[in-house]
C-alpha cells in the first residue's frame, strides 16, 4: 500500500543572510504535518560578507556563479547534518525543497530592447544539493510565478492557509530580515505583503555599533529610548504608504539605505537600536491600520521568524496594538518560530511533486495559478 505521507527536508535562508534553517518533516496527503527535527547552519563570516556584497549589487558575475555552487554545498551540508543528527538515511527522504538564497529580487518589470519583465535570483545550486545528499531536490520556487505575471512573492501564505486554516481571523507576521504579513480571514481572500524592515536595519547597526551579529532577545534595544524625531523621519519612507500587493528587500533596505539614515541618527548608540526596533513594530502597526483593518478585523497576530525572539520588539508591538488583539508566536502552535519558513517550503515542494499549483494569485499578483519549482535528481 502506498504510504500516505512524504518525508521531506525544507530549507530556507532569508534576507537576513544569517544562515540556513532546515526542517525534517513528514507531510501527509491532507497537508497535515509533523516536524521531526530541525537544524541550522550559520553562514561562515566570509561567505556572508560575499553574499551581502552580491545582494548590494557590488558582486561580479564570477562571484555570483561561484557562490551559487558554494551556497549549494552549504545547503547540502546542512541537510546532511540534519539527517545525521536525526539518524535517518538519505534513502528514507522523498525530497528536499530548498528556497535557496535570494541575491536579487526585482518584481517590478524593467525594460531592455523592447522586452519587459520582472526577475528574481535565488542561488544554492540544486544539482549540487541533489548530488551531495543523494536526495531529489526541488528549488527555484519563485520564477514560475513571475513568468505568470506575478511578483514571485510572497509564497509562504499558501502554507499559512494550510497550517492555520481560517478558524480565526489572524495576521501571521513573519519578522525575518524583512517583515511580512499573511492575513487569514473568513471575510476576504488571503492577502499578504511586506510591511517593511524586520531585523535587517537592526542587525546592520548592531553589527556596526556593537560588533555583535544581532540584538539577542532585544537586550540592547531594552537599554535605550526611542528618539521620536528620528523615528518620525524614518517613517517618511515612501514604501510604507504603497498599496499592497507589495514586496521589498535588500534592493531598498540595504547598506546604502542604512548609511543614509545614519546621518540623522541619535548620538546615543543604544537609542539607535531602540528606535530601529520601534520602527519595525510601528511599521507593522501602521501597515495593519492602513491596509488590513479596513478589510477585516483581526483577533490574533502570530509572530514568526527570528524577530519573534526579540522581547523588546514584542513590547513595542504590545504598546502600539494596545489590547486590540492577542499577540502569539508560532511556538504557541508547536511550530518553532525559526523553522516555520523551512516547513513552508517543504509544503511547497510537496505541491511540486504532486503537481498542485501553489501560488496564491491574490498574494503574488500572478495571472494564473501555476505549479512551482523545478527538480534536480541525484
Ligand atoms: N534570540 C534572538 N533575539 C533577537 N533576535 C533574533 C534572535 N534570533 C534571531 N534573531 C533575529 O532574527 C534574524 C534571523 O531571522 P530569520 O527568521 O532567519 O530571517 P531571514 O528569513 O531573513 O533569514 C537574525 O538576523 C536576528 O536579527
Ligand atoms: Mg535566516
């Protein structure tokens, strides 16, 4: 008898470029799931630096070509470490679904020689992953949606619908490098958009001013005050007023952006981090006020991504939202916050194999639903 589930590894590395998160999961035919184990592999400093260079449009073509294979090897290493610590053999895994590492995402059509198109590039070569793990590997999830006229993002809302159903009106708020929300409501179609910076600007300034990779648990931010004048200045960024569907990334909130805003930053370096942490929370709140609440009430926010561990950020969210809604995290639903997106890509990979369209056109703007992802066999 055919088994009614697939065993998969979902892998994700987001805009933070902190490293790779992998989840070993069992996905059943009705899309229920079990997370069997998880594993993370931090990017070595040198590799992160090179990836940031490329993402900031300062890399050479040769760098992109080389790093595609380097990152492919790291994804394979991460998957193999996960298998080893789980005592599972490659032969027992049906597929790997790898998002890869986005190095550029340009959803708005650009024109050259009479041809107009959006574009996106995730590196971490799937042939390399398939070879080094011995497991069929699915990747390049975003291209087909762009080819169908969409933005190629966001893709996680498809998984959010399956995970949370619509038994309550919820905002699933991921706080990775960028903040993004999926709105699940009985009153409207699922919609989603990027709220603005998540941890990206916080990370940049914690590294620059405190020589630490990120603000663990929001401790640095908890020691400072919000500089309201600077915060109001930062809130003038036009992205925040754009109507959804919209998505953003390092193409906007990059090193140049950080350098520009630093010119008007407060002298006290704790206050810089506190204000940027408040910025993430305030832009989330403002985005809901402008674009979510007019369409539907929300009873609950479910936070996810690394930002869900930032206690100061959560305090700011509680402050802005007051008691208007309940604030939970994925952990409250037995899904580790850090691995939710890895789980989401495992679900998208399941759809590739089962030939199920997995883009939500309301979210990406694509003209039609398409089966996403391409496959490399070992
Ligand atoms: N314990 C923690 N406290 C505060 N922030 C954290 C913690 N752990 C992770 N983060 C933040 O989350 C980021 C990584 O989040 P992640 O969800 O992996 O984002 P991405 O999808 O962009 O890679 C880190 O760069 C850091 O800013
Ligand atoms: Mg990450």
